[in-house]
């Protein structure tokens, strides 16, 4: 690692919490945690042995990096009066350009970990792609150094590509996870354990190491097994929402293949 | 293992191929492979050192088990004239009752591996749940013995529950895999490698060992991050199909949480 850094975390939600722990674990010092909810700032700060505040004008001025991990549409509401002189400030959002930070410091950039982060689930950052951008060469270099202290997969990726990565992430992570939620609901109704389909879930992803998803597609939609499809739609009659999802995705698979 | 069995495989598609290899690997003898496409029967039969045919009236009468792995809606079209006396016959379909086999032998049942099977992707059957049913005690016992020779997770599961398992499998496997296909399309358009989101895909499933899918949900839908959602819908404008999927799944996540 290039060195240890002093960091202020702006945001103590899912991403802030996991980044805070990751920074701390590799030896950086989280000086302070900001959250508009003081209780949330305090919980994370206590875990990281850091100070905390819910006032942006109380932000510690002695950090090397100010890492913003708050809701995407709140990022551009951070006031230009934030007093961090010319320190490096970066946000962690997939779909927001770095230029929203330009009034806060001349040295701004992106620190976007391509991962699903929840407060209560520790992740191993070593293999997580971290996408970075910087407003100038030195800022990029410093953000790269910070990112490489966590991960072996650091990529300089500009806005259009980052947006597409984020959109793809919504499909493979959030939407996929919703498929798991639906299955969990359905199984519960029949008194079946979710554990029964875990091996199938694992193989569905493991398969990606061997065949492309379009080649690996199986099931009633791609077999055009109309009897099964009708039966499944019938079984979903009580839940119009799930029924519509089944219909739309079945048609989409059939169109694609 | 209880013993080695002689097996005739009816069907040489994805499931037939993988089951054939799995049976063979644990020491059973696949006597013969049937497919209505002689070339397909021949390819698998050669791999398993078995005979092959595309005529149901040429089926070998000396097997212990006749395992049917053909399209669901073709199962009940196997003629009652199939000459297997009182041997055990079972099909591998998730959504078809075992009774469709009742005219073929008094000893019929289900041998349903809850897994995604492709011709070219070998799977480890050891942890795959195999759901069985039998028309009588002895048939159930024999099918259990065959299933336990492949897997440590053998379950007697009746029709209604099996159907729900199959429906859940469509969501967690086929629909999830379609999410991967869509992401792969989107990334390709921007010249990005699919490998970049593999760690995210892995973590999305790994997370299921720690939190339930409904608790583990993240992303713009559940954060109700309307700006990002609008931007994503805009980015999908060229593909109405993907745009509709994004809309429907976003709404469904928001309703659920």
C-alpha cells in the first residue's frame, strides 16, 4: 500500500458503513463520519473510533479524502460553502457525473465500488472493481492509490461507461435479488424451505464461468413449453404483479433466443 | 451406494445428457439412449458406451429404470404400447404429475433434479436436491436408492409442492439468467467486459447465506431514487422490451418493500 490516509466519510448508510470498515481495516484513519441523522453517524463513528457530526459546517478540515456516500440525488445539494480548501472529494454513485462536485474543491473525482453493500453484511473488497475518475492527473493518482489499498481491480472508467455499469448492476443484482424475493414468497406459501433452491441459484451463477448467459438459458420459456407456461401463470393468479413479471420475462426470453 | 442399476434414458437433451453422465460416473450402466432424433441419441450413446434408437418399440426391455427426460408436453404422448412390462419408469419434469405414466407400467414415479442442466456444462450432482415420488412403496424405495447414488439431498415431494419448486426455479434461474443476458447486452454496447460485474453477481448470491433477499435488497428502486430511475429508463430507450422490464421490476420492488 502506498500509505495511510485520513478520511472523512460523508454518509453512514450501506455504502458508507462498508467503506468505512474497509478503509479502517487496511489501516487508514476515518477521522469523522457525517450523516444528517446524528444517531446513524454516531453508530458508525463509534465502530470506527471516529468523530461524528450532522452539521456540514463542522466537517473536519484535516483529511486527505472526503468520500461522499449518500443518496444520488442528495450529492448535488452539498453546499459549496463546505470548507475543505483544496482537498480531494469524491462520490461513490454510479449514475452521477463527477462535475457535480466541482464547486466543492478543484480536486474532485469518483470512487465507485461496483458492489451491493448492506450495513450488516461485510464484504471482501479485494476483488471488487472500484471505478475511479479524477478532475486532474494528481487527483486521479491519489484516488487510484486509495482504491488500490482496498482492491486489486481498480479501473479508470468515465461517466458514460460507468452509467452503463450501474444500469447493468441494477439488472444483475437488484432485479435478480427481487427474483429471489419472489421465489422465497412462493416457497413459503407451500411450506418449502428457501434452502432447497440455493444449489440452483449457485449453479446459475457458476455456469457463467463456462457459458455465456444467452447460451446457458434453460427452462419453459426457451423450450417454448406452452403447457408449463400456462400452468405457471395459473399458479400466480393470486398475485397479478408476479404474473405480469412472469409473462414479460417469458416473452423477452423468447424474443431474445 | 445400494447397488448398480441398468438404465434406459428416454431423451438426450440437456437433462438426459447430464443425467446419463452422472449415472455412468457413479457406476450404473446406461443400456440404451432413445431420442426421436437419431443423431442426438447416437452422440450421447457413444459417450456412455450405450446402444441407441429412435424407435420407441425398439426400447431395451432389460433395464431396471426407464428415465424420461423429454419436453414436458411430450411425456404424455409416449404410447402405452411401450413394452417395459412392470419395470420402473419415471420422468424428470417439474410441472407434470406422475400419473401421466400410469398406462406404461404399474411402477411409475418422479425423478426431478432441481437444477439447470445444459448439454455442455457438467454439474456436480452431489448437492443437487432430487425430488422423488413413487406410485407405490417399492417404486419409491427404488427411486430413492437411485437418487441417493447421485445426491445427498433426496426429498420425497408431492406434485403441488414440486410444481411450486419448479415455478420458483424459473424465477431464480431462468429469469435471473435473463437479467445476466440483458446486462451482457448493455455492457457490450459500451465495450465493457461482462467479467467486470461477475464479483457483483457472486456477492448477490453469497449474501443469501447471511440475509434474506427482502432484507438484502439495495439499489435505486428501494431507495426510491427517482432521478437515477429516470436516467436508466432514458438509457434503455432504444430497447422497449428492456425498458418495460426495468419499469415493472422497479415498481414491484417498491410495492414489496
